[in-house]
């Protein structure tokens, strides 16, 4: 099965995204997809995530700050790599054959979370229209100004620069930044060359969300051959169909 055949089998068509949605990805570098996840499923995903945090002690002092490769730990997150509108948005950003870098989350506790504006890419800024990484935020609660919603600077994926090249202090506010306010069940797909960063959670509650991260296959700057990001384990590989497997790397367990 070719990669394009896999996308077709997963429901991705040329018109899965509207021309207006494609234009927004081109112009602004991000696209909110409201109500993509039904609230009943949001609740299941949130429960599964919180259970993993407890089991792995994610975010506790001295422990891992992030729960990684969640696609290998439950089927509750399969929508993060199977929903056709989501995959169509990733495909539109990356153009060529791409692969998953996994599904991840961190607790986003009250009083924490502020990040400098950054890009999710270790290589040089891309040439216009030739992008290497695409990320997404899956809102498992409403994102508000109080609970640390992600900020983005629209259009900066086209700037040919990283924020530290332009800003004296990327921790500070950018005059053109906006916050991605939205309701639970919304998914925001964003070109990972877009300048972005979480803000301080000033609420009394965690801000639960997931990220489903993607890159062009075989791009040297996102080569994770020394890690397991986006690699399926034996159990998950066996449970997926051929089209779904085509989106990941797989390294069989040595016998």
C-alpha cells in the first residue's frame, strides 16, 4: 500500500478540507477544527490520560514531565491519527509522505506552563511552502485566557526566521500574538514552523490536552532513530490496519 493509498483508505480526499480552510493554513499557519471530538469521547480520552499520569507519575518532582507515545497505551487516542479531517490538514501542510512522532501530553498544572515562543523544529527555517513539521492540540477542556491557552503569532511560519532571531526575549508577549481560545473537543492543527508557546495557567485546575505530532518522513532534522517517538510497539502494530500502520515507524521487539 502506497502512502497516498493509505490516506485514501483513511477517508482523506481533495475536498476533505474546504478551500477557505486551506487558505487559513497557508496564511495564518493554524486551523481550528471545532467539535471534532464528541464530548463523550473527550471524557474517555481525558480519563485515560489522567490514569496514565498517575501510573507513570508524570509531572511529579524528579519524574518525567511528559507522557509520551500514548498511541501505544490505549485505543482511546486512535482518533488522533485516524480522523480524516485532521489527517487532511496535516497532509495539506506537509505535502509529501509523513509519519507520526507520537501522541503526547503533560499535566499543565496551575501556576505553571508559560513557554517562550518557539518552533517545533531543530533545523533551519523552511523555504516558503516547503514545511517539515506539523503539530496539533487536542482540547480536552475549554481553553481560556486563565488556564494557559497556547499563544501563536499568525503568519510567522512564512517569516523565514526563528523567534529568537527577532525577539529580545521570546518569553515576552509578541504584539501580534493571539491565544487559541476554544471549547473542549476542538482540535487546532498548526504548522510547527509557526511561532507558538503555552501561557501561564492562572486557574485553579489543570489544562488537559494532547498533542499529535507529525513530520516529513526521512527529514534529517526530525530523525528520531535514537528515540522511540512515534514508534509502534508490537501490540499496537498488530491491532492497527495496514493504512494506519503506514503512518508510523515500527521496530519489532527482539525475540
